[in-house]
C-alpha cells in the first residue's frame, strides 16, 4: 500500500512500503512511552530499548509519515550557515558542542544502519555550503571560519559539485545521505527485535505527570515511568514551547533527467533564497523557498520556482514529485532536548531541529537515552530547554509579541469574502462566522466544506495553504485538512464544521 502524507505525495513516501503496526487494544504499561514515530522518536526508543528499558512508541499516523517523510535527508554536520549563526548568538563553545554532537549524530546513523542491517541507500557524500552570488561570498567565508573554530575539518573550495558557476563554497568531506522513511522503518523493526513495541494510528491527547505518567490517547490509557514527547512541535502546552519555537516551511521537487546525471555532492546555498541539492539514484532533488509556516505564503508558485531552477541547470525530462513540510526553529537557533519543564524528571522533549533533524534528532536520542538512564551527557546542558539566559529573553519576548500581534490582527481584519456563493472547484474563501471566521473550500468534485478557522490548539486564526490545500496555523504550525481533520499538531482536536 503506498504511503500518504499530510503534505502531498513526496518522493520518500512514494518509494517506501507502508508499516502496519496495530493500535493499542488494552492499557499499555511500559518504562518509557515515546510519543511520535519520526526520526526523533524511533531513535530515542531504540537507544532506550538497547539500555534494557521496556519501550513503546505511540504514533498518530504511520511511522515516518510526518516531517521525516518530507525531508531532503542529508545527514550532515555542515548545515548551511549554522556555525556562524550559533557562534554569533551563543558563542564558540555552543557552536563547538553543536559540531561535536552533529558529527556523533551522523556517525550514530551509520552505526545503526550497519548494526541493524537497514536497507536505506546510505551513501557517503561531501557536503557544501556555496555562495550563489558575490553577496553570499562573505557568509561562506564566515561559515568556514566558524565551523573550523567549532572543530570541523572544513575547507574553502572554488566550486561545489554543481553544473553552474558559484562564488566559492565550504566543504566537509564524508557526510551521509539516505532514504529517510526506509531508515526510520528499519529502526522501528529493530526496536521490535529489541523487545519494544510500536503502536500506530493512536494520537496522544493529554498527559498527567505522576508516578507512573498517564497518557490519554485515542485508544485508551498508556502508563509509563518516563514519557518522551517527540511529536515534532511539542503538543503539550507546558514548558512555554509555544513562545520559543517558530515553524518554518520549505518545499522540495524531485526530477528525472533526460541526459547527464544529478550532482553527487550535497549542496546548499548560503543566502536567504535557499537552494538545496542532492541526488537519490537517478533523481535530482531540489529544496528551498522557505517562509514562516501558516503565513499565507504557501502558494503553488514556490514549486514552480524550484522546477525552473532545476530546468535552468540540468536537462530535466520530468518533475515526478513535489512535497513540503515545516520544522521549528528555536528563539536562539539551538535545538531543545531534555526535561520538558523545570524540575521535571519523567517528562522529556526533543524539538527545534531547524531543518537539520537527521543528525540533530539522532543526537537528541543519544542525549535522552543518557538522561533517562542517569548517565552524564556532554551536550545536555547546551541543548537543555531550560537554558534561556538573560540575553535570550528579549528574543523570546519578540516571538511572543509577534504571536500576540498576529492573533489580534487576524481577529479584527475583515473577511476576504462575504459569502460562499459561486465558489469554484479548487477555491478557498475566508468568511465571517459570528465573532470569528470560517473557511470554505470547494474540492474538484464540487463538494463544499466549511470549518471554523479558530485553531483548536490556542485559537489563532488559520490561513489557507494553497500549495497543499489545507488550513494552516501561523502561530505554532498546526495544519488541518479542508474537512477539519488534524493533519499536523500541536493541535489534537479537529476543527468544528460550519454551514457554508
Ligand atoms: C523541506 C525540508 C527539508 C529538510 N531537509 C533536511 C535535511 O536535508 N537534513 C536534515 O538533517 N534535516 C532536514 N529537515 C529537517 C528534518 O526533516 C526534521 O527535523 C525531522 O524530520 C523532524 O523529525 P521529528 O521526529 O521531530 O518529526 P516528525 O517526523 O514529524 O515526527 C513526529 C511524529 O509525531 C507524530 N505525532 C504528532 N503529534 C502526535 C500525537 N499527539 N500523538 C502521537 N503522535 C503524534 C506525527 O504523526 C509524526 O509522525 C528538513 C525539513 C524540511 C521541512
Ligand atoms: S498551532 Fe497553536 S494556536 Fe494554532
């Protein structure tokens, strides 16, 4: 059975078979419950099971069908301009911890693939951050210096492995790329072999942190000594994550070439108009066009711009796949891994992977396994969610202020239309709905759906995503299908239906 995703039919989901794990049929009682079956959740679960814990993964859909199924899947310690960014915001020590953890994360991926014999097309590749024009040259040089200070064996080179001129690049040898869905499915199978359990189509709805913790789910109660929240955006509104993380959406296309072969290196441009390039077999994959999630900027033209870029530089026969997703970026550009809230010793979180979760979520699993087993971990303090320092407070306040301003503006702004009369197939309209707003969508068969646009998470007003035909939240990235069902959290409840 082909896999489906909340965000169109991507290459990875189209080229993997589906898992078919059951939902829980009775109360589950384990040492550790991991909520979320993406790369963060299954990695933590496997490492915990290897430590001897009784572990269960609870996945709302199918393993690997979240953002992990919609990535570009470069497993690299060189990540665009991450070292110059961290070093400027948090200092060289934090950048060095990030580099060391990222190298260890990539290495752990390679070890897991070898140990568990996972067939996921793991390949060694050089990673590049390149200057697309002269104005990006300084960023590339800064990145080379910051990454070298952080301990990476990077070098400046004249050109990455691309069929068009660039203005120089930073290179890190010997990084990895793989098929992300086959990888996480392989980890889920390894977890079962190690005695763990995987449950699918079970959504966690709430949690009480007692001894044991009790998780309310759509399939009954789960009891666990520890709970890892690996739901991408944390779904519990404890710990103030909603003021700390901003989801950023990006797009990918995959193309078959009429002649020549795709570039073998993994490249990404250094500027804000990102272009990310890798190959998968005969496919060329291009990513980019990032913007804040739910901002109303999700339009089909973003795919067209990526396709134009592919056609301009390669001999493209056919664009076969389009997909998109978002990933949270934290207020200080470091992932958030550790206790869910101050003083908590049973509730854990891994989030804020900034579109580099293949390595970052892997080292998150390593940190959480150490913390839960009571072992020291050298990176735990750097990535602790409780690290907020005085210098960061104004960044947190800025995110909070943007959130409050956005909510108020959306509430008072006039609707985009006054009625659904004459709505055409493929069209969406925002209408007044008492004191709030409702979204009306007409599908290609002419069926009209009307739903409240009050996000069921914390009531921000949703906006239409024209690229994926969904209602998306600008505040924390929840997404809903046109019939109101939840596509992505942190929301866990569907949108109420309305009369059109
Ligand atoms: C376009 C794009 C390109 C990217 N490219 C790269 C790249 O090249 N290299 C790289 O390292 N990173 C990349 N990333 C980032 C990377 O894909 C993510 O950081 C990573 O996949 C996040 O993994 P996750 O496990 O946190 O989330 P997910 O994979 O989304 O897993 C979370 C899971 O939790 C489940 N869930 C949610 N709520 C609940 C609930 N209440 N109960 C039960 N289950 C729930 C979801 O169904 C989902 O399966 C990219 C991201 C994007 C958007
Ligand atoms: S996702 Fe938080 S208000 Fe919508």
